[in-house]
């Protein structure tokens, strides 16, 4: 018996001469290739005899599915008509972003959609796109940075706490925040997230555990940031034990790091293999939630979302410890995720790619730019927006156009005028790259109620 397992070996066991063999070989090569051939064949025989016992197994579940109810791979045409949709702030949104939503609304699984006033084009769904689907999840409808989120900690300290402390606060950000692909904390923090079953039961996710542990409490590149600033509350909030006034606060924006990016890449690949689509919409390939891969992605996506929260919690813990203070309240929300929600009386999968959940009474934070205020909001539960709002100001200039149009000198002038100190940051995140957040907010008054603002003063970004 040779060392390498082949399709002939599986046929000898009794495997049918169909795609079940290719699935089995793929899973074995991906997750079990270092193990002895004899052991793999013994397990494969058990799967063949009793596939229903292995449906939840990380390696063999997909094989069992191939033996009992194979996933039908067929080319999916777009529908001739669009699912119903709403656009907020339509005159401020570029045509390409609208076309991307229109294409998504023609998917056979599409139920309804919406476009937020900060929308601009992206991959798959546009940024600021919201799409409800029928029992299917689109990995690129969630996005590469799964669970990218905002987290605002407000301290019971007056805004004047900032005065004369620039050097100290800059040093805290330099020492206690890490950005980009390679920076990690010297002293790693443990977290209950690492005990989650997904890290042991899903082989692909298990291989990402070490990376996730190392990157806990760090932020990505691009538009991710940690900022000190001033929160202005327009009214009293007894539930937070805070009155109207101005307070010192910390705002962070980041996601699930390498864990989420790898999950997005893997399951997008699987989706495109199972759900071929016309070229212009191939990024919208979906996974049926009743399939092994669909169920596994759903578990992995939720893990990545919880990991993103754990990263923010660790960032705010480290900064709070350095300040010697605990926040009075933390307001936070995802904006790259998919949720099971009731739409028109039925459970649907609601994708929000660059959109803030805004169910009735739900709190969130919508940032502007490093020189423009962010807004603390409470959702109004608008059904036409699928209970959503914008996730920020939205880009006016692409990263490439920023590099063509702006210089570091331009950025320094704008920062000086706004009295903002920047640590790190690149030209592609120039404040001028973003739409006017006040216009964006004016276009979604029916979606959210504004409770207060956050004005950045000391900003840390990747270099």
C-alpha cells in the first residue's frame, strides 16, 4: 500500500464513482495529509457506512454531505427583476455603487435591499450596502474584515482633561496600541474567546488560533484607528450615570484581523466553486446555510465577529489601565456582518457591509474623519433601511486618487486647522478623502436619532 491516498483507494472501500471522491480527497489533503494512510482509510470506511454520524465533523462532515445530499453546483443567472429596495441620500452616491446594489438585488436569493447615504463601490456588495437574503450568506456581502466595528468608551472626566496632556496621551497611544500586519503586543493577553469550540472543531479555523492569539488587541491598517477626543452629550443619560456635557473619550475602529481575513478568503473560494455566477457578480457567490460549508462559515463568521469585539475590549482595557480610569459607558457596534433577522414576518439573512445596525433603540457610533465629528446614535427601526444606517462619512476619493491629489503638506494644514494631532496615517486616509459627515447625517434623520458627538483630538493610525 503506497503512502499517498488515491481515488482508487476510496473506490475499493466502496465510495461511489462521483464527486464524493473528489470531496473526500480534498478534505483529506487539506486537513489530514500528515496522518497514516491506514488510519484515514479506516475512518473513511466508517463515514461511508454511517455518513449521518459524521455530518457535524470538521473534516468528514463535507464528505458525509457528498454521500447523502450532494450540493448541486449549477450556473446561476441573474433574475430579470430586482428585489425591492430603498436608497437614502441618492444624489450623494456614485453610480457604480448603485449598479452594484442593483445587481445584488437580481440574485435568486435576494429578498430586499437598501443603500446608505455614505455608500461607495466595493467588491461584491457596495460599501454601505444592505441585503436581505433567503437562507443564504454571501461572504463578500459581509466583507473581508468580518465584524469590523466601532467602540467608544466615555470616561467620567471633563473634556478639559485633554489640556496640557498631549505628550502623555500620544505616548499612551504609541505604547498601548499596535497597527498593521506585523505589530503585536509584547505582553499578550489571554481571553475566553480562545476556548471557543470553533477553534477546535473547525480544522481551517483551528489553524488560525495562533495568529488570533498573537493579534489580540491590535488594529489593522487602512482606515482603522484609535483616538482620544471629546464627547458632547446633548441631554442627560441616567442609564449611563452621565448628564449633558463634554467628556473625555476613546474611540477605536478595527475588525477581526488575520482571523477574519482568512475566513473570508477561504469561504469566498468555496462559495465561488459551489455557486458559479456571471463575471460581473462573481463576488456575490453565496453559501446555502443548510449545507456543510454554509453552516461552517456561519459559525466561523460569528467567531470572527466576537473576536473583533475581544480586540476592542483589550485595546480599551490597556488604555484605561494606562490612564488609571475605567469608562462610565462603552457604545459599540459591528458594521461588516450578517445577522438572522425578521424581515416582513420571515427570518432572513441581513448582510450589512459598511452599514450600522439601527433597530429601534439600538445604540451605535458613526464616525466622520480624523478632523470631523462622529455621531452617537440611537436607531429608529426603519424597515425601509432594513433597520440600518451609514457606517461613517463614506469615501469621496479612492485611495489611488488621494495619492494623486493630496500631499502630506495638505494634510498637515487641515490637521492644524482642526487642532488634531496625528500619529501615523497615510495620504490615502487624508481627511479630505471623505464625504461631509454632516450631509450624510442629514440624509438619514429617519434612520437614527443623534444623542451626541465625538470630536477627535489625538489620532493614532498605521504608518
